[in-house]
């Protein structure tokens, strides 16, 4: 079984997904201080993106669950790079 995903945060994937067939996903930011979703979870789930051109886990030291609130500049820069890569 596999899942088709356009773009999403890793922690929102259905639990029955074994791999991701199609995605524009490039990188996932994960904070070390996220008490809801751990770096270990993200490390396991990034492996599901087997058919993505690239799938990178970026660990943000001190980042909380909502990285856009705790580390807005990191998130902004990543979004700008992502859009620039595919625009």
C-alpha cells in the first residue's frame, strides 16, 4: 500500500502509509524541543518519501512544535528557498 501526497507535514500522514508515491515535498523542519512530535518520529517518517526527488530532514535546535512561531526566520528562509527551487 502507498499514499499519494501533494505536499504535507510529515506528522499528518495517515498511519497506514508505507511510502509516498508523488510529492513536491523537499524538506521537513523538525524542532528538537517539540514535545508533540519528536525528531525520532520525523527521522522514521522521512524515509517514507521513497519516490521524492529529494527528502531532507532539517533539525532546528530549540525549535518547538510550531516552528513558524518559535523560529520564523528559519521557516521563512526555507519557504523562500522551496518556492525558488520550483518556481
